[in-house]
């Protein structure tokens, strides 16, 4: 399957989708849960992120969206590294990552436009 985005004055390059979940498919919600459940458990078991009492709230998920919440930049980098390792294990790839290529800081974080 080919995937791309089109706007009023912009069309992205198309990419070949080799794995994933078919949007609108009957089994899609179950498959998304299977894919994301293990990731959410890994994030919770890491002990990194935000907690309310003893309840982990460092990764909030709805459908195929996940929000990571961490108290410090170093904690956020640890959560992102868990996600990166998980993606590598399941051959989940992105064409590009925010901030460009993997350099000395693979997860450059910004607050108010400044690197933190």
C-alpha cells in the first residue's frame, strides 16, 4: 500500500507501507491494542515518568495516539528510548524523526523553542 499526504498547496512523497493495521478494518482496534499494550506495560514497568500515588500516568493512550508525560527531560528521554527499542523490535519505522538524524542527542527536547 502507498501512503502520502496532500494539502491545498503541498503533496508529500509517497511511502510504501509494509506493516501496520488497516484503517477501518474490523480487526483493527484489537490489533492496535495488541501492539500498544506491551509498549504501555514496558513504559509503566520502567518506573520512569509521572505517577499519581502508585498509578502510572506517564503514558496516556487513546486509539493509536500515545502521550508521554515525564517530570524531567532525562526521564522523557528514557521513555522515548523505551519506545525506540520497542519500535526496533517490531520493525516499526519512521521516515524521519523530529530534530533530524540521530546525533549525539537522539531525542532533542525543546521548551519554549529552547533546547532543554
